[in-house]
C-alpha cells in the first residue's frame, strides 16, 4: 500500500517536489512493474488568496516547466504548448446506436472521415452521433490545505484518493475510454437526443425529457454529468495554468440573443468550428469555443448536468451513474455554498471545486459567475448562454428545477463505452 501522508505533509511535499517519491515507491504493487514506466502525474494548485487568474494557479509534479496552452487570437491559431501529448489522447469519432465506434473523423475537417471520404457528422438522417473520445483513463485527486486547493491527475491510481469517475459505468465496472459530445444536443424527428453538426439546438425541454431523449438513442447514452464536466474544465486549467478559461481558450458565443423563436433566440447552429481542429476560440463574443473537439463548452445555450443537485440549500453529489433528479442516494458534500455573485474563493471536495465566497469579477479570481436558489430541489446547469456575457465560462447555476424548460437550457449527448467495445 502507498504511504499515507497527512494533509500538511502532502502540502509540504508538493512545495518541495518530493511528494511523488513516496507515491511511486510501491506503485508496482498497484499496477505491475511492466507498466510503471508509463506513469504520468500532473497537477496544479490554486491559491485562493491571490486574485490574479494568471498567478493563482501553479504547476505541480510533471507539470512544472511545461509550456502552457493558449489561443493566439492575433494570428488565429491555437498554441498547444507542451500539451500536444494530452490533446492526442482525444480523437473525433462517429458512434453507432449501440455505442460502438463506426469510424473516426478527420481531425481538421469533421465533414470527412479519417480516410478522406464524406462523413455523417452533419447527417441528421443517419443513426450515428459525433463524439470526442478520450483514450486513456484519467484519475483525479482533490483536496485543500488552508486557502490552497490541490488538483492531481494521473493515468494510474496512485493512491486510494485518486478516482476515475468519468470512466465508471452505471454497473460500476471501469471503461477504458470516455466519450463527450462534439456538438451541443438537438432532438431529431424520432425524439432522440443527437450530436450532429448543422442543427438547431434543442431548448424548452425538461430534464426528464432530455434524459429520456438521450436513452431513446440507446441505453448507454445519457447527458452531461458532473464528473465528465469537471474533468474537462480541470484539464483546461491544467493546460493553461490560468483560472480565466475564456481568456485562454475563447469567449464563446455569449451574446446575440434575439427575442424571436423563429431565430432560435439567437442560438448558433452546431458545427460552426468543424474545420478548426481540436481547439479553437475567438476573443469576440459572437463565435463558439472548441476544446478537445467539444464545441460550445460555454456560451450559446446552458447545458443540463446530472450528478449535482441542491436540495433546500444542501449540496448533494454523485460521482458516477446511475443518476436521478431528486438527489436520492447522493452524498451530502458538507459545504455551504455562498449567495449569488462573481466567484472568488472556491473549496475543493471529493467531487471537485465549488464556490465558497463571492466578490470577484470577470477578470479576477475564477472570472466566472455563480447562481443558486436555496429553496426546493435544483439541478445543475453549466456554461451560460448567448445572453450571459462575461458571466460565462465555468458559470455554475443551481437555481433551476428539473421541470424548468426555457429557451436558455437544453442537453447534450454523453456516451458510456459498451463493455464489449
């Protein structure tokens, strides 16, 4: 078994770079000597006392001296820094209704297959869906010491506090791959939630209807959940070493609302960044943002997120499915969430980081907004919409009931890797 350290010892070891030694000393007991040379261990820490988004994040372990990733808006190119190896662990793919892969897509033109033939990424009449596949498990560890939050990442379970929740199936077996929606969701003529380019976004649906539309596509499909969402958000901070994700990757479509249903209230159709590779963004507020082949992580339309509810101001979370919309069987996280406002200090938990104090701004601390309703049962939505402006990014909203249906909110397709895949 790996040595157990106190939180203070862990913090000190992170400061002087020695913490990994104890963890790797007996790693062969967990994963076998033959694979120990493939271990990677990255991380960052967040100093909540520092309001500068560019200096409050510091690298840990293998991340030290790695060049950060960022969008170069002047030249219109994404700069991967020292993170191309991580980006290459994702690929765009079309999947069948049973969740198996049909074929991979061209990474820089999703209208084409990897072999150059025409794809179905923009074909709503097919039964395929476009997904971003992460090909290696990512285990994460969250904790804090004083005002400092720690986030660790590895491809192996370095100790019992590392979890790969985004890879855990509903039956609690662990998948080797994780699948994310390449496009924000749409509901087709058969009532199925889809991930296809060139489509108007689904809105005005309840959470129950959205989950039902996802499972109508196949029993292994669902919608965004907390573990998948926080995994992507934390990887973005890791790569950029900055808490302002909109500055690092793109503003997203955070403007353009029109009070006209015939114009879908200003929502952009899916697939506008089909030829921009795995990452792309703009400094203006009229275009989408794309990361790990996932379009529209923030802005345009809110996304419903399973696995996190607020029940009469009590935060309840679940690390993996199956999920419900009431919080029954969920874990009480045991933290108090602040009133609405710009996120300032955050607090790290088993389920990720949550707001602790407000009082920041769109250019300080987390740089994104937070909103809650302390009464009733509220289901998480994330990202913001085309009316939210600089509130968007890691904008978490726990104020909507599962029954809430409006032009602002919808869902996107998530896939659990089939066991036989």
